[in-house]
C-alpha cells in the first residue's frame, strides 16, 4: 500500500473509530442511562426508553446524510468529513457532563435526546463519506479490501467501546459505575476526535472527485439526481445492506444487553465475549473483502447470507440453552465469521453501484435508510417484542428474516459501469 493511500485509510478510520466508539457506548450503558435519565419502577420500561433514545439518533441520520451528501458531492468529500467529526465531538463532551434526572428532572432526559440527535446527524454523513472517500483513492482491483477498512474502523471503535466498558465493569463497583463511572468513557473519547480532526484536515481530496471537478461534471443537485436517476438501484441496495445493519447492531451492539438482561449472564462475561468476537469479525471482514476482490462481491455476500439463514436459529438455541460460556463464545464466533463475510464486500458493492458525481449522496442515503430503519431500531424493537411475547428467540427470527430479504436483493445488483456499457 502506497504511503499516501495508507495515510488516507488511517485518517478515515480514525474518524469512524471515534464516532462508533462514542455511539456504541450508549448502547452498552443503556441500562445505566435508563436508571439515571428515565427512572421507573419497572426495569424493562427504563431499558425500552433508553433504547428509544438510542434509536432517536438514527431517525436524524437520513437528514445528516442528505446535508453532508450534498456537501460532499458539490463541494468535496474532504470538507464534509472534517465537518462531521467536529459535530460529533461537542455532544460527546456534553453527554459525559450531563446532570441526571434526579438533579434537574425531565430536562436531563430532553438534553440527552438532543445530544443523540446531534450525534445521529453527524453520523449520517460520516460513514457513507468515509466509504466514498477511501475507495476513490484506491485501485479498483483492490477496492473491496480498501473499502473494508471503513467497516473495520467502525468495528474497532465498537471494540474499543466494548473493551472500555469491560475495563470499567471490572475495575469499578456497580454503585460507582452507575453514579459517575459511566461518564469517563465519553470524556476519554474526545481525545480520539482531536486526532481524527487533525489528520482529516491534512489529507488530499479524492482523485475521482477532482476528476469530475476538472471535467465540469459536478452535480448541482446530487440528492435529487439520486432519486430521479438511481431510484431503482437505491431500493435494491438498501435491501441488500439490510442484513449488514441488522447483524451489525444486533450481534455487536445489542448482544451484551441481551446476554445480561435476558440470559442473566454477568456483565464481565458478556462484555468479554463480545470484545473477543469483535476482534474476530474485524479479521473476517478484511478476509471477506480480500476474497471479494478475487472472486467477486456477490459470491462472498451470498455465502454469508446463507450462513445467517441456515444457522441463526440453531446458534441462538445454543446461546439460550447452554450454561457454558465457551459454547456461547463459539456460537457468537460463527456469527462473527458470517458477519465478516457480509461486511467486507458491502462498501465496494455500494461504491460500484453508483456514478461518481452523486456517489457520496447515494451511499449516504443508502446507509441512512437501512441503518435507522433496520439496524438502529433493532435493540428497542427486540426488547419490546421479547417483553410482549415472552420469547427470547425473537432476535433469531429477526436476523433470519433480514438474511432472506438481503439474499433476494443481492442478485439484482449490478455495477454502474457495467450497466452503462450494456446500455451503450
């Protein structure tokens, strides 16, 4: 990898790492937020409200995607990415300093919701932008591998968040964690932001974007063009990305809460299992992307989707019935292998599905429809359905269904350049 490309990849990764470290901490500390900001006589109600606030951030992601997508396609990828990381830092610091419900009443709940809205707005532009920016710096022959680092950086951010939560759960007692200890991981994350901003401000613009600038083909209304010219492809790609988002949030954001609240596993054990499997999914994401550069995106993604469809219900049966921590870990490891196989090729698949002039907007809109609609709401919806139905197999059914839908969508996806050649 060339030095300039390496610097670009690391820069994009730092931004994603910070945003997902911070964003996922909220999911891991959802039970604490429920008690401190939405106190109730019913623990399940507290948890549902906390996950509801988690989902609120996703509701505003599409708006962020539209705004930053417009900026990225019209004024440059770099400008949009610098702005997103700055916008994430402010609410992160404020969350770490917020007074609780006991101190200022309902205003604590309102302020927390506002901070989540700002975080969601920022994330709406960052993830799709980092995919676009990074892959446009790379050789098309290695687009899968380079694109996978956008996903991997999110996973590393989650890994860092998981490891931080594990460390604090081991070193602090429950009382200290619930009163002041939960603030420290949010405050520590600000340092990552400063590093990411420093790096992003010093990297060159995407060569592909510079190319359309020189040719005078910069889109004046990229968002409008996405829906007018790429509406059918957008719909198909959103359904294909559905499995990516559902598995991402369910297996690596919601799972620690599921293990502790539904299966009554100790927090230390749940966080440790999750952290180890986050390491595994990072490895398999890169391997899946590398393989997609060799044999194609579709074969790798179809294989991973089939594993989810066939294996999810049996694996959840193991997790729900065994008393062995090793069995739970191995079941989640198999999920990590399947998830990595699907995560790896997804960024390159999205990049290749859309033209350069509207790519930032198209990818931002894709991820911000699928993410909030299918992924971000999953923890709250699953918690609610488990409470209503009494069945702890709800997550298995949800994930299997996502696999079926995405598998059906994959076969209709075509690379934009190939489609263009067929028409001519």
